[in-house]
């Protein structure tokens, strides 16, 4: 794959920001969208727009086919066994909340354990805090190594026969570390617990395979993998989803409604109350087509190479600290520069057309573990090139010079 050629398929990347060609290094927050995805959403609204599952008319059945076809694309992309195991959601946050509110509250009781890590995004932390509060379950944490990685022997010692749920981020949005979720799932299963994976940062970058990982639930967001915002999915093993109660009730998800009792549709629709995000799902299907046309292995290979290049080049900058491990990571590079506040670093880079994020990245406990209040973060994706990295490094050196003078 040639990132410079791929980049031409992203209209938004063809602009200048503050007088410089845009270098977009904030894909961990949200990715940019290729023309094919934008076109798929536009074509849907121009030709097929109708509500799904109820329409007897032609547009209704076209919209339904397109929506369900997108579900099949997600199934194939994740290598799930069946489309019954793919529930469309608003994204990772709503998928994790669905598991916590439905499965978590049903299986946890006084003294049961939920095991997570201190590197979880708030979206994979607060839902479990809430389950623990509501049920009397105990929240336990797998400790982190100094570089932010997880050791399996620590997982072994935290997970017990009282553990009902283990929920871990596959790829950290701060440390970039790739966690051994397959091995953690095996440990969880030995203790009779289920394994939940936050796939928000893994699905855009790695080839993921539900049958190979053997996790029980897996959540991801479309917008981080070239699809529109507002769409994502929850994968869940059929036998678990069948036992779970919906958490949203109303139109679309019912089978039969009486004055005092109602029954639900089959999987996956019983979890999709209300008019779904039809255009978003179609956009997600187009994004999957786009990623598959390049190949997830190719994307991974390109990003690994570029990450190694970026880490090497960033080390040239005196006073720049990179958090997270050296290897076994993706190109989400979180850093601080001297004592300059990361918001100031990000603002200075923006003046050179370089977009990075700064803040706590929705990981306040991890910030405390790192002993910082905030960091800057440059995150790479398939459309980034070595030239983008060079522009980042040049802008960082200029920022360093400026702040050095400003402080000195
Ligand atoms: N988990 C991780 C690791 C993330 O990076 C994010 C997004 N920053 C989320 C969960 C939440 O995703 P969303 O906002 O799309 O629901």
C-alpha cells in the first residue's frame, strides 16, 4: 500500500490549515473519511432513504437490504459466526453500557468481582463502577508494569472463581499498548468469567477475529475506522445475548405488544430499539469495504513501520517523554515536552497545520498512574506518511524553541 496515494482519497486532507498543508495526527479521536464512504452515505440519502424492517414499498426494502447487508459486512470483518451476534450501537460507549447494564447487572451479586485495568477509557470503567455500586460486586484492577503493559501472571492472581466479568481494552488510546486479550480471555474462562473487550482502538488497526480471540463481547466504533460518527457495534456470543434482556424498549425491538405484557424480536433486533442509524450502518459497510480493499495486514504493516520511524524521530527531541512501551504497540504516541502544558504544545503545533490532541484522553485514572495531569498525543493512521512525521518533529522543535525562550 502507498499511503501518499491513499491520502488522495480523503477529501478533507487536501486542505491547508493556518497556511500549511494539513497533517492530521488525531485519528485515535476520530479518523477521516474516504470519498467512497462519503459517497455511500450520500447515495443512500439520494436514492434509497426509508425506514427499515417495516416498509412494504420498494425504498423500504432497499433500505432494509442495505442496512442488513452492512451487518453481514461487520460479521465477516470480525469473523463472527452469525449476524445474530452483531448488534448495531452508537459506538463503543453504548455497546459497553449495553453489556454492563444488561449482562453485568443480571449476573453480578454481593461479593462477586469485576476485573478491569487502570488503563481503561472512562467508557470501559464507569459502566463497571455503576454495576459494582448497584449489585455489591467488587471492582478489581490488574496492575500495570512501569511501561504500561500487563503481565499474565498478574491477571492470574487477580482473577478468581468469584470473578464474573473481565473487561480489558485491546489497544490503549493513551499508551498504544496491544494487550494480550486472547490469553486474558482464556484465564477468565478458566474461572467461569466472561471476557469483554473494548475494541475502539484495535479494530481500526489490527485484523481482529472473534473466533480466534474467543472473547464473549467485543465493542467498537465506526468513526475511528473511516466510517461516520454515530455507528458502531457490539459483538456478543449468541448463547449470552439470547439470555440477556434489552435495555432499550419501544419500537422496532418488539414481537408482540399487549396492554400489560410484551415480547421481543429475535437476535439481533431485540437490542435495537427505535429507528436505527441506517445511513451510519451503510457508511460503516463502505468503510469496511475500503479497509478490506487495502487489507488489514497491510494497514498493520504500514503503521508498524511508520510508528517505529516516528518513535525514533521523536526521540531526537531533547526533553520529550513518550509514554507506553517501545514495542508491541500501535501508532498512538502520547508524550509531553519539557514542562510545557500539552494544550500549549497542541496549540503551537496547530499553528504549523499539525493536528494533535491534548488532555486526559478520557483516562483520568491512567493520568494519575502516569503522574501527569494531561499529555499530548499524536495518533497515526493508514493515510499518514513519513513526511507527516517529519512535519510533526519540525513543529515540535519550533515549539520547543519558542517555549524555551518564553520560559527562559
Ligand atoms: N474506548 C477507547 C479505548 C477509546 O479510545 C474510545 C474513544 N476515544 C472509547 C472507548 C469510546 O468510544 P466512543 O466515544 O466512540 O463511544
